[in-house]
């Protein structure tokens, strides 16, 4: 079984994220890392491998699309235990929107499949921690014409049969499909492992392939900022909140002050 | 005037409030047309409901053939209706499913997609709140039919009588859209409280509750508020994930947000930072949540909230 786990290199959410002058996310000046939510996808791909009857026959490939530094996201996945990495890197990709990103990912997955390794499972995180649109897994399923089994908080498999638990707003559902398929998992699916020292050392020797757009068969004119199907017209930093009033509770004074505040704002 | 398609968000025929918000926005952009995908026996009630908020036309899709499958058939249904109506925009609720339907539809129609809009004005030009609420972004779709998913509370629903002309649509769903099957479904039990993302007031508890949510729930009930939880509280198993507010849970933007026993990590801030008024109760005066608040109490939520609850009830008489 071949598993492809899609990972994204994102600006650190705890750093000061900002925009470039062309209104794209600054992916260079702000320190980046593997999107935390993709760690859950890597974890589930490794668990699928470990739980399989013959783990040696299962291969986990970490795939990313992004600038040079995005290779760090793949390295992290390799350190966690993925077997190999594929990095689609091309200057033309910068500024791509979700439809273009999903196009490049889908093309890379098809390319891997053509190279003689069928792709049985594509696993994604529930969302990126930067754009946070949460649509790429659905778009991938659409583009690859594969069953979409997304937002799983629990993943179970038996042979090529997969089932997830999906916690919706109005119901909790069990969704099932037969591989090949596209899976996405939430942050409820199980803590992601930390790379061990052994894993970090082993990662250095794992194969890491770099592909350009032409390698995966996507025309440069179809991706990037100019080809995006949406345009950001303006970005504005939210003004900082003005400091509020803070009181310290002593013998019930806190509750009285709190209720006084609620009344002054007409909440009661 | 061009049609604006609004996908009706409903629970077994009961139309949800965000649908009325979408119809109100649709009226700014063109002629609102609702798309109801659901049980044929529920359609009449749904049509009556959306008519009151300006739906001139209602496309009704009987879902008996497709309701057992995840997302894909709904995207195909919308694609077929869009092909017939040539709408100027398509509006969908920013729920998990709504965004997935929108994502697939964008690829099908080769059209630009904007998710999580907090406002939509003529153009359509959207406003989004990004990077944990630290930036606002104005954007528009430049290709195809604008597909926009809109967050709850993006507009105040305005009643306005529409013709509500029903058009029954029989959609053909491909076999490949029926590959992800919903094997079982357990409806969520109603708490009787307002829905988290739609509530005007939200009271949330975190690690500081120590697992006892009673003070949170009682205070919420005295204010008619929804109850939320931080990731720490959810990870501890004190509340189901549906209560989680933050980056990987729900984003709320109520008139009033009360954070009790929540430190205010970036993960949580991402889900509540755009609330109009913020109150925190926390034992730790150094908790980062106090940087955001309009009013804060340094104190134990287990004594402060019950006392406050009693006073609120008294004042309300």
C-alpha cells in the first residue's frame, strides 16, 4: 500500500505573521514550520503503516508544494517516520490559491502513480494553520475523482476498507469508502509523535525528490498569483484592543464589579 | 437582475439562522434564489421559511437518492442548478460541510472561492478575518461565478417577502459521487441553549474549571448564552469537540464573550478575538487573556461566577 501525506510549510502562528506588498502571505521573512494540523495527518499515515499486516510493504511519502524552505516540512515528516519526500518547488507557484495548489498536488500524486507506485491513500490535515480554508482535501478528491472521506476524528481500516468518525455540527457520522481515497483527519485523531533522535538521524538518509511544475505536467501559466481565481484587494492589521479594566476579587467584590460591568454595557 | 444562489442550511428541514443571513446578503447582490436539498416532505415548510427572507425562487432537490453519501452529490446538484440559472454568485454557510461543497463546486465550475467571509458587499467584495483575527482582508473573485462561504452573524437577517416560486429539480448524480458512504449517523442532542456560532453571548470554560462546568453553564443560562470550551477542556474530555472554540474548533464573534479559567493561548484567541466585548475571569493575573479583555476579574471562577449568576438573576427579577 502506498500512502501520500500532503504537508504544508506555514509561517509560525506564534510569530508576527504578515503580508507582502502584493498581499500574499509572507512565507520568507517569518519563520516557518510544518503546519501543526498536518502533523496529525503524518501521525495517522504512520499508524496505518504500523497497524498493517505487513508494515514493510507500506510506503509513506510526504508531499509538499512550496518554496525552497518548505523542504523543512518534509524533513519533519521524515523525522517522524515517513519513508520518502517529494517537494514540488517552482518560482511560478508563489501566490497560488487553493484551486491551483490542489491542481499541483493532484498532478504530483498522479505522477507518482504513473511511476509505477499506485497511490492508495492520500491523507491531509483538516486545514492549514495559515490560510485555514479547509478546502484542499475536498478539491483533491474532486480533481483525482476519488472518494472523499474527510475530517475524521477516528480512522479505522481493514484491508482497503476505510472508516472514519466525522463529528459534524448536527450529527456524528461514520463515513466509509474503499481505497484509493482521500482522507483528512482532525486534531482529535490522536497526538502526533515527536521525532526521536534515531528518527532524526535516519531522516537524513531518506530519499527526497524535487520536482518542478513541468516534471508534474502543470503549465506555469495555470498557477501562481496571476492565475489565481481570487484577488486580495487590501489587507489591514486589526487595531490592538485597548486595555480594559482589571479588578482583583476580594470577598465577592469581583462578582459585583462584573455584574456592574454587564449592566453598564446593557447585557442585563 | 441576476440570481444569487443560496444553499439552504437546515437540520432535517428546519432552516438555520445563517440561511436567513445569506438571503439578506443575496438581496444586496441580486435576486435571491434558495436551493433546498432535503427530504421532499420537508420542502414546503422550508420554502415558507425562506420566502419570508426574500427568496424569489426556491430550487428543491429531493435528497432521497443522495443523502447517504458525503458532500460530493450536493456539489453535483449545485453545479447542475448553476448551469441552469447562471447565477451572479453562490453563497454557502461556512460550516465544515459547506466549505467542502464549495471547494468541490469551485473546481467543477472553474470558479474562484472565498471562504469564511464575515461581510459581503456589492461587487461582490468580501471581508475576511485572518491570522487569528489579527488582520482583515478585502477580496474578490476574479474568475467564473463567485462562490463565497459566509460565517454566521455576517449580516442581520432582514425579513422581506419573496415570491418563493418552487422549481423542482431532478439532478443526476454520478456513480463516483456515491463512493463515500455515510454508514451511520447519530444526531447531536440539543442542549436547549443557543447554537455556539450564532449566539449573541458565549460563556466558555477552560483548564481552570478543573472539569466542573456547572458554574459556566449556570452563568451562561442566566445570560441566555451558549456554552463553549477551550482546547484544554476538550482534550481533557470535559466537553465534546463540538464545544471547542479556537483554531481547530469554532470561531465565534458574539456581542459578549466570557472566558473563565482560560489562559488565552493563540489557539484559543484565533476563535474569539473578534468578539465585540470580552470578559475574563482567571486566577492567574499574568494570563495572556487579560491582554484582550474589556473587563477582567482576577479571581477563582468557582466563587466569582456563582455569585455573579445570583446577582444577574436578581437583577433580571
